[in-house]
């Protein structure tokens, strides 16, 4: 017995040595301790006034079939934005080539010194989502006022993503005025329908570039995505710049159950009704979660901030071989954490019945899935089919799905340069790659580049994130100016080495 206890103690001691050793051997966290100044020539007040003006143009994107009056109003707003851009940014207008997009989307080419090099593409979108009816009075300042107050610019689109568009334009205007010309061509793409899928905006632009450039690739693409977040990573005191290096796929499935209809006074067994059969199938799907794991972008995310964590957290995250199940359980307990670990599934539509005393002959549910890069449309569809386990439930894949994106290489030169510019632009800030759980227009450019970075250079505290698409959307005046500084340095640092 003593021998067994001694052996267990030796094993325990060995495990402790490995755990502590791996923790102590982590490389130091990489971030810039020095204060960061706004590059010369950029003006925070001017940027705020520019964003204020563009917010006042209600460039709403509408689904097909929207009332003609709404479509006409948006068309006028998009035309007004194009005219405003030409007047507000005379250097951009004089030194870039506007390329025809056949839509309200804007595509500008800023010629570089060497047109043979792969071009770089900066993206943002002009369109915004509507304000939920009945919530207008909840706004501190009217949603399309563009009010500059309390140190913020208020209004729909300030975060998503007119703020980024203005920051890009302020940087380009300033650089041109200072006589700067990039080494390579720079493309500026401002889509008009990102919020409804980008099918007539950036999808067409990407196809147009593929055709016109005759196979010429892009060095990298920068689009919206993660933010500089504060106070949101356990055990990390620094801000964290979250850069999306991949995005989830998307598919919707319909589940349809058919049964004998009739009067509700004489129903068959519950599981023989259309609604009963369907509800039980949905419950089985809910009880069959998708595979979870730390592979891919999620693993890169954890590895990037672990060196900066307090010792207790660092010990756990540096030893996922031992504590992985515990960390996985904790992450999966929150919607945001679970979305990083696995394919997510949401029941979004349910249709059945026409009257409370009539058994419907059919019932249909729609499931929306956001697909992790380890999965595919075929694989998740088969997963749902296996979970339903009922041949009388018809499962169909709805059109419009897309596979998960490729994963950009965080060890590649392009990402390393991108991360270095973030360090130069934001003091006391880590850079962390991650998986973008929503969709962006950048996916359309996958055939043209291996390097897509989804990052909006705006500082967001925890309470700021719900404002995007929500009430009281706003961006700090200083935050907007710092975003301009980021794009200024990103463009200034273009060189011939990335390809």
C-alpha cells in the first residue's frame, strides 16, 4: 500500500512539474508599452465631422420586394454619399480611379509605384440596418442625427461600418496630401448591400476583378470583423485586438413533418401529429451537439493571449492537454464561447396550423447553422439527419448556403505585418487571431488571396458591443481617430515583400 501511495505521489509530482514548467516556459506576451500618438496630419475632429455627415445619409439596405418608396429613399442616400465623398475627399477623388461596379457600391483604385505587384484591398460597407420600429425614442440622440456629443459620434452605422469607411478615407486623403504613394496598387471597396448578403455589391466586384485582372492575385484583404476589446478576456489586463482569420460557413435546413389533419377533438397520439412529430425531432437535434475543439483559429486565439494572463489562468490555458475538458466546458457555457468551439444551430422559423381547433396536415421548422471550419454543409446536414432519425421528416437544404472560409496563415508574412501595425497603433494591446462567427463580404475574395483579415480597428468595451445593430450605436471620437491612424500606418507600411 505504501508503495502504491509513493508511486502516486511521484506521478502527481511529475504532473505538477510538467504543468508548472510549461507555464513558466511560455514566451512573454507581445504588446507595445509605449504611448501611441496620432500620425501627423490626421485630425480627430475632422474625422468625427466626416462620420457625422455620412451617418445623416440613411443608406439602408432592403431585401428584394421592399416598398418602392423605401428603395427610392435608399438609392437617393447612396447617391448622396457618393457625391459627399467626392467633395469631402478631393485628394482621393483626384488621385484614384473609380471603377464601374454597376451598383451603388464604390470601388476605387489608388495606383502604386509598381502595378505588377499584387494589390491590397481595404473594405468597409456603406449600408446600415434599419432601426427597430418603436425603439427610436430610446436613443440618446436620434439614430440618423450623427450627433457629436459626450465624446462620441452617435448614429446607425457608426460601428458597422461607416466608422471604418471614414477612417480609411481620412487616412488615404492625408497620405496623398503628404505626397505618399504606396508601393502597390490599393483598392478601396465600399459595398452597398453587405447587410443583406453582398450579392449585388462585393460579390460582383470580386468577380469583376477576377475577370479584369486575368488571374492576378491580391496581396491581402482587410475587412470588418473583430475589434479591440477591453475587459473581455479572463485574466488579461491588456486590450486585445481580435483579428478574424476565418469565418464560419452558413446553411439553413428545413424540417417538414406531414400527418393526417382533422378536428382537434379527436387527435391521434401526440407523436403522430405533424406538430408533435416535428417537435420531438427538434428536441433530438437539440440534444445532439456538434463536435467541439480547440483546433484551428480558436486554438490560435487561446495561444495568443495565454502568455498575458494572470498566473492561475496561464497555468490552465498553457496545459490544455490536462485542463482542456474544463476549459471547453466553461467556454461552451456561453453562446460566444460555444460559437468559437463548434458549429452552432439555431431554430429560427416555425410554421404550422391555420386555426386553434384544426390539426395541421404539415408542420415545418427552419434551422440556421453557422458552420465551423472543421465541418461542411454536407457533414452538418448528415449530422442533423442522423439526430432526427425519422424517415417521415423531410430534410431539405435551402439555397444560399456557403462553406466555411479558408483559414489565413497566422505565421505568414502578411499576417505578421498586419499584427505589427496593430502593435504600432494601439498601446498595451495584444493581437489575437480568431474565428469570425458572422458573415462578411470578404469571403467573395477568397479566390484572389490567401490572406483575409477581418478587423475593425475600433476600441470596444463590453457594453459597446450590443450597440451594433442595436440602440444607441456610437463610436468614440478618439477611437475613430485611432482607427484612422491604424489605416494610415497600414498603408504607409506597404512594401514589396508580401505577395
